[in-house]
């Protein structure tokens, strides 16, 4: 089942133009695949000096990881795909912070000159209630654009929700 941009915006902290993903194409307890066309938009908020550099692809991957966390939290009693001590309640993903990226390989210079849609795949390789390790890949129909690994740290003390909403 594909999930659209409105669904994504309601579950990650990025809204409006800063929400870079258009839809969830596929997902499971360990992986997510998302599609985006926002790299071609002239008002993309990550553009600088009239271009969208390839390093901005890491933000696309980070948003895919956030989407994955929301999907798993909504479908699992423990919030992260398996019963974990200290995990948030179902439907309430913990706030996550991108703590590190490693082994990032760029296979292009820019994103804004990619003609087709971007596909971002993120695979959760390991983790617990406080951290997650993902491998990610950003590609077009024609080519691999970047790949790497990311560590996400969850802060269960901070509620997640749209601006102005309090879950306390």
C-alpha cells in the first residue's frame, strides 16, 4: 500500500516544503522505499546558489528513516518492530536525531539535474530502543546517486508530533 505526502507530513517533523518525500512505495519491519520529485523544484529549501548538491541526498535518506520509524511504531506494540524495553507506545515514534553518517559515497555532483524521480531506500541493520543503524541508498531510475550508513539516536523524553501539538 502506497502512502502519500499528507500521510508522511502527519508523521515526521518536516512539513511544507521541508517535507522532501512524496510517497512511501513499500515498507517492512526492516526497510522502507520512498519516492520524491522535490529535487527538481526551484524553491526546494535545500537549494543553495541555484543548485541542489548531492550531499542534500542525506536529508532525503534521513526523512525516509523517520518515515520508517513512524511506520514500525504504528504497527508494533513496542514501537520499533520488536518488543523493546523503554520503547515508545504504538503509534508514537520517539524523536530521532541523525547522530552520524559513515561510508557515504557520492556517485553524482547534483540532484537538481536528475530528470526522473528519486527513490530512497533505507534498511535498518541493527538497533534497540535508543539507537538504530541504517544503510541507505538514493537512486534515480537510471543510476545510483549516493549510498551510506547512518546512526539515529532516539530521545524518548521528547514527544513527537506536529508543531503546536503536545502529547503530554
